[in-house]
C-alpha cells in the first residue's frame, strides 16, 4: 500500500511539474458530461489531458458535508460545504475508470493547470513592460 501511495504521489508531482513547465497541456471541456456522485456540484472549469492514450480529467467541486457517503448528518441551518479537487482516469465516453484520492497536491495541480491555461503570466509580463 505504501508503494502505491509513493507512486501516486510521484505521478501527481510529475503532472504538476510538467504542467508548470508547459510540457503537459490541458484542455477545457464541457462540464455537462461530467457526472458527480452524492449530489456534488462542479464549481470550476473542467480540464482534460491525454497521457499514453489515457485521458485524465480534473475539476473542483463542492461536497455537501451533510450528505457524505449517502448518510444525512444533522447540521444547523447553514449547510456546510467543502471545496475539493477530483482527478479521474476516464474512458472514451468520459466515464470515470479511476478516481485519485483527493489531497492538497491535487489542489496544487489544479491551480497550476488554471494558471497555465489562463494566460495570466503573459498578461502580467505585457502589462509590466508597457509601464
């Protein structure tokens, strides 16, 4: 089990580094084809990339803490939600085949993808040059 976690961690770290270096490119896709379990709601752009003929998809979503695992938890008037990132290996029809465990590294990966796709680096450089 520890070896699997180490391989997973190294894989996600390589995704982050390759995205930041511009070696790995992610494409924004339509979120309508992405089905989430437990009444979760996608709250970001959905990105997709292909590595060795395998497709990966990543997105941010809110998880309703009162409905986790299909069980209703008793909460106060304010329903608590948590923002998470999901990375999935998907098939040709965009059905999930495997879901990576959500952790801080996936947030870092999502932020690297968003920054890379946004063009913010170029915007800042151009704006600073114009001054």
